[in-house]
């Protein structure tokens, strides 16, 4: 019963917040996950990090069958990754969900990169790396 209530609250929160924030987020689906989940990235958030040359991307998980749309911090569940498109590795910069404040740690650049792996990682690299020369540098 608690799971059903939590899911209902998450759906209500996601629906209400997405209506107000939809203008600022442009989610592009890049992969299908297990059990009807979908992965999307926010094209408005993507940028090339000036210090590392990595492509920083916000991605979110959604589940259309449960009316859960992709959303950013405060409204959805997802991650911010820094991708090295040439070396095919990734640093997880931050994770987010509605119940915790969103924060980007100052020291994320010093984290050890992990080799990309799995279908979602491969799909994300394929979707965003071709655009690395067309995103803002920050």
C-alpha cells in the first residue's frame, strides 16, 4: 500500500511540476529500459565543460505507462553525466530525485572515469556525442 501511495504522490508531483517546467526542458528519448521505462536527455542542459572538454548531459528516467514523464531536478529522477566521447568513458557528476536537493559537487572533475557499458550508456553516447561541437561551452 505504501508503494502505491508513493507512486501516486510521485505521479502527482511529476505531472504538476512538468506542466510548469516543460518550457525549459527539451527531453529527447534515447533508449528503452526494462519494464517499460525510457531514458531521455535534456538538450537544453547539455554543454561542453571548458576545463575537461567533456560533454555534460542530464538524463532522466520515465515510465509512460505510469504517466511519469522525464523531468529535471525537483520533478524527476535522473543523473548528470560527464562523457568523454573520444575515450568512451563517463563520470557520474550527480544524481537527482524529487526528495533530495540538487547539487553539483565542485570536485566532480577529479572523480575517476568509468568505462561506458550497457545498452543505456551506448545509446546515450550515440545520441549526444555527434552534437558535441554544437553545444555551448561552459
